[in-house]
């Protein structure tokens, strides 16, 4: 084979290699962009070695007498993405992270179905009745005699347990505790009104009105600590002047009321 034919063969081989784009090393994107010059097109897989480029250019333009030419070393391209090893063992559990922020409160869920009725509880212990109250009135007037005179009543408004003795005009305490009492009367024209609220046999408070040409309503109230069996009642007391309270058969001008406020254990 002649020298001219051998030179053409090497030129064809170099042209085939440049067209097929056999890679030597993967250039980075930066290198590919940096090595490109404006106005010239080149493949990213082309060699960037100036010596190789000069040799290739020399071969393409050399005369047949410059052959034979030694080809540059071509490095094989290896795709490392296909080289996958076996799955490794699971690592140790790491320490827990910090607790995150509390999230917003969610919407209220749908109402559930009604549950079954529970069993009845055991019966409670019997309790003592701890209640007492009364309210009575008088529809007739009363003039006092010498000394003390009990104020009796003829009308019952409230006396559910019979703690007020209407015949004697006394309230009898059924329980130990604190009681509240109130007495209301109407005075008589030009006559003195002098009435005691009595605890057992001792006057607790007094209701008083001086003689006047006009009759007026008078009231008195008191709170007493009573023991079972204690009595509370009202009485008129005559002194130098005539003592009286007014009422009539139509309206009730005189009332006496009381009730238990707070019972106390014996």
C-alpha cells in the first residue's frame, strides 16, 4: 500500500472517531461552556487537549508524506450510575428532635350516639327534716290589761308542720339553729303601742309607738339562736298610759312570722 493510501486511511479513521463522539472523560458543564468559543460548534465530548486538537488538525491538513501518524490515547468512558452495590444495614436510631409547635385546634366532630343508661345507685341514708316556718295574723283589735298580756292570733297563713301553737300564741322550735322572726302591728289613735317579742320568758326586742292623732304601721324583726323546745311569742305591756293595737274584721293589720335560717348539729 502506498504512502498516499495510508494517509487517506488515517484521515478517514480520525473523521470516523470525531463523528461517532467516542468520549474520553465527562467534562463538567462549566468546562464545556468555557471551552466553546463564539462562532465555532463543537461537541462536549471532544477532547480539550490542545496537543490532540493540533495533531488532529495537522493530520487533516498534512500531505500524504507526513503519514504514518500515531493516534492519541483514547480513554474509555464508564457510566458509574450502573455500578450499584448491595443494600447496607440499617443504622442506629437517632435521638428524637425537639417538640414542634402546637397546631391549631381542629373542628368539632359530630355528636356521638347516646350511651346506654347506667345502673341505679345505692339508696342514700335517711336524712333528718331540717325545715321550719310559720306566719300568722290577727283580725281583731286588742287593748292591754294590767301587766303583761299575750298577743294571740286567729289567722294562719303558713304553719306546715304545726310548730306554731295557735291556742297559746307560741312558736316552739323543733331544731337547734338560727331563726328569723318579724312582728308587724298597727297603732291606735291617741294610744301607746308597747309590744315585746319574747324568747321563752325574757323579752328579746320591743316594738313601740308613741300616742299620736294618726295611727301608723310599726314593725320589728330579730334573729335568735334557739334550742329544741324554746318558745318565741309576743305580748303587750301596760304602763301608765293605755296600750292597744288596731285591727278589724276585714283587713289583717297584725302579723307574726318566723323561719329557720341555719340548722345546727346537736
